[in-house]
C-alpha cells in the first residue's frame, strides 16, 4: 500500500516513492527505538536507584532542551537534510553504545545506596546520554518531516503525513512492550543492544535517501539570522502560525489525557489495576493507528485546515464524554474514538504545515512544531493539579472544554485557517 498510494512522478518523470519508503523506514525504526529506550530507561533507573523522583527526572531530561528546536530547524534548512538525518541517527546509535559500556561499570552500580542526591551523582552520565538523545531527536524530526514534502508532490503530502503518523503509532504500540520483554529476558544490556541496532538500521535506511531538500548553496549569514528570518516568515503566514498554535493547544489539553490522566481515570473511576490500564491504552493505540491508516489509504485530502479544526474539536468532545463514562467497555470504545481524533489531528497538522511552507523554510517550521511539545509539560502539571483538586471526571470535562474553547478562539483570530 505504501508504494501504491505514494507513487507519483517528479519533474524528470522518475518515480520518487523509493526515497519516501526509505524516509518511512528510517522514521519507523528510530521512533521504535526511542519508544523502547524510554521504557527501558525508566525501568532501569527505578531498579538501579529505587527512586521514583529520579525516574521522573530522567523522563523529563529528554525534553529539557526542546527550546533548541529553533536552532535545529535552522540547521535543517542550511544543510542537506538527508545527510543530516543519517548523521544524527548514527550519533543516537553511538550514544546507545556508550550506554552499553556504562551499564556494567561499578560507578553506576553504586547508585543503589545513599540519598537521592548521592544516587543522582552516580547516574549523571545516564542523564547526559538521555539529553544527548533528546538533542539528536530535535534534528531528526524536522529533517525527516521536511523530506516528506521535499520528495512528494503537493497532492500526495497528506498521504505522506498519514504514513508518518502510522510509523509513530507502530512505534508506540511495539516499542515499550518489546523493550520490557527484552529487559526481562536479557537485562538492560540486551535491551540496549536491540535499541542500538534499531538506530543503526534507521541510519542505514536514511543512507538510501537521494533527495537532499536543497535547491541552492548554503546562506552566508549567521544561524541567528536564519532563525529570525524563519520567525518573520511564520508571522507573515496566518495559516502557518495558526496551525502551530493548534499544535501548542493540543499539547496543553488533549495530549495529557492518554499520557497521564487516563491512568488516574483507570484507577479512580474504573477501579482497574495496571493490567486494566494497559488494555485501555491499547484501545487508544489501536484507534490512533486505525485513524492514520485511514488517511494513508485515502490519498489526496483537500481543505486540511477545516478538517484539522473538526478533528481537534471532535477529539476534545470525546474527552468530555469520557468523563461521564462509568463502564470499562464504554471507556474502551471511547478511547478508541479518542485515538481516531488524535491521529486525525496529527495528520492534518503535519499536512497543513508541509503544504503551506516553502521548501527553504520547512526545517525551521518543523523545528517550531517540535517546540510545541513544551506545552505538554505545562499541560501535564496544570491538569494533574486540577485532577487533585476537583477529581478526574471533572478534570476530563475541563480539559475537553479548554481544547474546544481555545480552538474556537483561534478560528476567530485566524479565519484563513478554516479556508486552507
């Protein structure tokens, strides 16, 4: 289906689906590796230190430098994107190799005793590696996403964005359980061997991409000037800045439901254990993957701005309904539909950004898209505090309402979005 839906001739009459297939494979392997690494690392740090605080800190370490996404996006526009993609993925493989060499050391093993601060002093290299992977991902994501539009004709970008979403959903479904299985059988060393292998395969896939995403020589002005130029460009494009605001608002509202609030809902509203929570999350994941596959099969999609607005509003209405859903079976169905809304929103956001952005600015715009993830940190803290104050059912209603209201206000502020 991948080649059938995406096969389209370029200006020279040569089919470019081969390049896109390599981009897709590279994205799938690296995303699976990072999802696996997150699960393995959380369990390893907990086993090593017996400190939930340090587990939370290691999870946040990957995103702590996300403000560098602007710089990463500028470099994506200044360098050959295919070569940059290969380089950062080999760097990620190198970091995984360093982690492999670090795990057996006596210095790390001493993190089992002492205060939290003492244990932190022994695992600081793990934090450094995690932050390094986070920085590499800041370059990897805008490079691979920009290449989608560089390779495909405009009418096929929506299919490309959908297949990108498929790759991410496959990674979310396969990565964590595979990591847990490998950890149980072969320990952290065995798990990291597989993670490193996935990163190497991803880099090898990227070596097959011929499209560079470059149409002229590197600019002679500074990176800061490149960043400033990108911000001015986005400011002058109403559809672009409005779509980036949509990315921010869903990170504040809807994203927090399946990542954190659903665990509270499972325990407090449905009385489930970790196994029940896993089934709920599986339902969400299947819904999300189904939504991505639907758009991948459709092919060309018009009026993506309007569809994005509809998808985001429907997604948050479903979140409100979850707050009134007292049954396990009903919640499974609800979360499946929430997954559909989530995937549809992601596909429409990426499609709108790639279609609207000129080739020379795609890296910077995708860098700004990555920066939107910072809204997730704000939303997680805010919505967690709301849940503690008024209960999880009421919080789901509040979160859904916030998403809808912000989307409606954005429609008024950016009327071109619903016409795009």
